[in-house]
C-alpha cells in the first residue's frame, strides 16, 4: 500500500508540474515542492492508512486482499481525479470545491463548454493516467519490504515544500495551486454539508450607517428626481438588455483596447453612460434578483434575498399594473438553475426562452443572440400602440463563447500565443462584437418603427468575466475585483440624451428599477432598497460579495475600493483613480480609511441579516 501511495504521489507532483509555469530559474524545483507538498502528504497519509487497514485484516487473507484491492482502486480514482483537477484548474485557476459544484445545477447545459475543452490529449489522459498508475502500482506491489528510501525522499520533499511555502504572503501567486485538490474537495464538502459558514462582523459601526440600506418607503420622499430636457416628454417604452457574462473591462465603449462594441460606442452619442456601475456579485441568479426587485441579493449564507418570504413588487409588476405590456425574453434555457420559477414569480405577463423561439441551438446553453432581437421585434410589433417593458437576457456571450455560423472572426490578439487563455479570450471578444452588431440592429429597428424617442433602452451586464488579466482568476463569481463586478450601464434615448454624456455616479443593480421608474415618472415600489441614480442625496457607494472558495466582501466608496477576505483575515484597499487595475494594496498605509470602510461593510451585513430575518417571519 505504501508503494502504491508513493506512485500516486509521483502522479500528483507530475500534475502540479504541468500546471506550474515553465521553469524560469533554479528555484522552479522549490516552487514545485511548495505547490505539491500537500499532495505528497495526502498520498503518504492515505498509504499509511491503507497499510494499517491491510495489516489489521492479515489474519483473514481473502479479506486482506479485498481491502488491498479497495485501497488501490481508491488510489486509481485519485489518479483519475487529478486529471480532472488539472482541467478545472486550467480553466478556473482554483481547485474544484463543493461551492463550485453547487453552481452547476444543470449539467446537461454545460455540454458545449466541456466539449470545447475535451481535446484528444485530455481524453487520453483520463484513460491513460489511471491505467498506467494501476499497472505500475500492481507491479510494484509484488515487491516485498517497505520502500524506506522512497519514504525518506517523500519526507524531504514535504519538508522542502513546507519550508518554501510557509513564509509566502496570502496573495502568493501560487496560493490556489498549492492546495491539494483532493483535500480541498473533501474539506469544502464537509463544510457545505455541515452548514454554511456564517461570518460575524463587529457591531462597532455608527447606527446612522444603517440608514442607507433602508427601503424607499422608510426614507421619505426621494429628492432630485430625473428631469427631462425642456420641452421633451418622458419615454413610454422600456427595453432592458442584460448581457450575459459581460463586464466593462472588454468593451470598447469603456476604453478597452479591443474594438468590441462599435455600435454601442456610436449610439452613446444618444445615451447616458455610467462609468462606475456594479453587479453585487458574479452569479446570474443574484443579479436577476437585484435587477428585477431593487434589492441587495442577500448574503452568502442566504442568497434567496427575502429568506423565502414573498418578494416585493418587481418593475414588471409596477408597470404591468399601470397598463404596460411586459415580457421576459431569453435565448438561453428559462429553467437554467431553476430560473423558470424566478421568472414566473416576477410579474411578467409573458416569458419565452429558446425552446419557444423555434430556432436551431448554437450550443447546449441556447441559441444565437440575433434570434433574441428578432423575437423582441416581433413581440413589439404585435401591439404597437400599448406601452411596453421588455427584459431581454442574452446568452451567446456565455462560455464557450460560440460565434454564429458564417461569421468571420476578427483577429483581436495578433501575435499572441495560441494557448487556452488566448483562445478563450479571442472567442469572447468576437462574440462581444457579434452581440454588439445585433444591438445595432435593435437601435436601427426602433428608428425605422418611429419608436426611438419613445423608448428607453437600458444596456447592462449581469456580471463580468475574467481571463487572468490583471489578476489570476478565470470565469466569474470568485472575486470582487473590477473585472468581476464592474459592469456597463447605458441609458439610450435620443430625445432625452440628444448630445450623449457620461456620469461618474457610483451605482449597482439594485438601483436600476428606481432609476427606470424615475425616468418614466412612475412611483417606485416602497420595498425597493435601491435609489435612483439621479438622486443627488444617494450615498456614493456600492456593495458586493463573492463566496465560492473564500468569503469576500467589498465596497466602492468614491475613488476607493475596499475588499475584506474574511476567510483569510486579509484586507485590501485600492485607489481606483490612480490604480484602476487594483495592483497596489494600500491598506497598510491607510488604517483609518480601512477601519471606516470595514464599519460600512459591517453595517451592510448587519442590516441584511436583520432584513432577511424580518421578512422570513
């Protein structure tokens, strides 16, 4: 059993060597030891446990052989899992965990994303690594005597790895790689099954800090409502476009070096663009709740934002009660992660997903964004005289970022190596440009129908998408860095914004419904927590959270962004005016500012906990 475990350790170290950057210096071997010593420790511990189990049953040879067979089979499963772990880490830059698995509730919808990455070498590794491991382990198992020299080598490797790992800072670039994928899955599963990890914040904040989170009805009349230009009437129609997995970072509209959004950039001459708008966190479900109900999306231990109590009126409910037609359209699956239940309870008079579009699937996730725009225009044309609200959620910009058939890709990354990150980013940038083209079709169609001046088009993203620049993470939902939570917001209406302008006002998804109601001149729902972005009295702050892996809480306050990682006891402070890529943590130099922002986070969490408890009664 010890020999089999030591060969497993060799496989685990080999996997970490594949994931570690290519050797750059003689210290590479020490780095490899630092990121793999926990794997070797895991393998040796399992080997000792297996050896003891076999020896304990030695009186019964058949039972001992059966126990030995079970142990070796377990080791072979560990060898198979390490191949999966390599693929997961290459994509997400972190090990697979219970939290990550919890986000995947509809595995069939992921077929396209998984299939995109199931290359011949990876499929061969899934089969070959466990088979080769079993052959070697069974062959070595015939030899007698403990492999003392190999155990000594494993001990030296563990000691050297710990010596290199121990002094590293919390933000060490290889910190996630150093985790044992086997132990991380076991640890996170145990925590997840026992119960959610609730974080306790100190209650040392001033009581008045709670005021900014109270619903509209408890604040009194809102001041400074939106005023149209002189002689201009308010729009009658609203189209909300939510771009799936689209942050501000890769949009030409927001100064990206990639020309991904020429249509949006051109139409910004007839729009108001907000430069500091945020998703509260990187999960579609939570963004849906904040966008449609004007609420904070809850806390990591309770993302159902009302604790199971009835939800407040949505924008669809408010407008539908005043005679508006309302519809929710999505070219993905309405029932993704139980989404159909959210939509049915959201007050929309109609809801249609790709299954009702009658269009061919592009991926297992859904169909092309062009079909969403086509369906929206057909819906608008059915009753031209009645005001309407249409919330449209795109899908094509979701991983694996497929271009439509016949669309020629643009070379956004000339001269870049053709690695997995570059390939993913290239596809993503091209799909952004294709979706932007269809948005251009929408603006043109509204003009053709004479609806442009009477229609407010709102374009935002549900959350961002990261490609390991400038930070290590990949995907979304793992951090609260800018690439994860800073999303676009463009309010388009040629009559209201004839010259186009930009605003630096800080806002977030829960402010969207109050802002739209303000522009329409409609009384907002009193239960909404958000405020109109045109209210000069609104605090210049936005709050966000991430909870897959570490618990991270963040607040944007003016030019400052504060992040508290409660899992690691680490805080970060960034001056976004000077450091928009969040590369220089100034927390040590600004203790008083950190203390005050930590208080604001504590007030937010405290209010949300009480809010959820009260509504659950």
